[in-house]
């Protein structure tokens, strides 16, 4: 056995090698709090989502595919029918008898879209279903000079968005692309029709002018033209 002085010396050396912990002072706590408060908060980044962009990828897929988290616009419950889409620009091509219709997605879950079209109080024509990424569709077979009403309908598992009925009271305020799902579409006459109309009017005016001239000369030959009496010659000086 080692002597007690040697044992005490070894214990003293061992305790001297162990690092001593320093109790936290109040100033240390304040420094840590200042470091935490000085850190800039994480900024919320919006997803690259545009409700009016054609072939727009759903925002949920953008969140999963992105390198970092991003925010999506709020949507209504999937258990409710979608809100009406907003009709956008309607580009008319008179020569082809067609129109290109744009719209914006509503703040609701949407599975598909389709277009409704009717002329005056006629029957409603329903277009084919379009997937949820589509924001543009073409209408064909439109008659020159006719006026139509076009509406965009959104649908999901709970139902479809509301639109005014054909010839109903809800269409009095429809006056073009505004903030609703419907708008009036006026097709201009074909340019060929305008040329034919101008040629016809010109031909009629030319015929009327020729008829007036012929009538004038016939009357002149029949009744004669009155002559002014000749003045007597002046005598010379």
C-alpha cells in the first residue's frame, strides 16, 4: 500500500487536471439572448405560381419540387364547389371565324375546366373538358356579325362553379372581360363581306349617275335647249 502522503499527492494532481466548470453569470445569459435576437428571421418566399399562366403547374407540386419551402396562395376546401374563374382577354380572329379565350384560376381546388357558349336566346354549347393546368382555349365556327356569351366553368369532386343561365337575369351586367366568369363576344363582319358591300354601293351610285345623265340628255333632245337672243352688233365710230 502507498503511504497516505503519496496518495493525497496523487489525488491532488488528478483533481488539478480535471477542467473546472465556470457557473454562468447574468451577463453571459444576456449575450446569448442578444445573439439569438440578432439573427435575421427566415423570409417567406412565394412560389412561382401565376393563376393566369397557361399550363401552370399546381402550386403543391412546385412546393415539392423546389429546393426550399415556398408559400402557395390560399385555397378553399376541396369539399366545396370551386369559385367562378375570372374571364380574361378574348382575342377575335374574324377571318377564321374563331376566338381565343383566356381565363384565370379561382382560389379553389380545380380538377377541370370547360367553356359554355350561346348566341342570344339559343341553345347552350358546351366545350370539351380541359385539365386543371389549361388557361386558354379556342372557339371555332363563330358566325360573322353575331354576338355570343362565353363563360368559363371550373369543377372539382364537390361540384362546379356557378354561371348565369342563357337568357337569364344574370347576363344584363355582362359587358366583356371583367371580373366574372362570363363575357360578351361580338364577331365583326368578314373583310370579304365589307369589300362586296363597298363594291355593291359603288355600282349602285354609278348606275344612278348614268341614269341621271341619260335622262338629262333625253329631255334636252326632246324639248330642246333654250338659246339666248343674240345681241345686235354695235355700230362703229
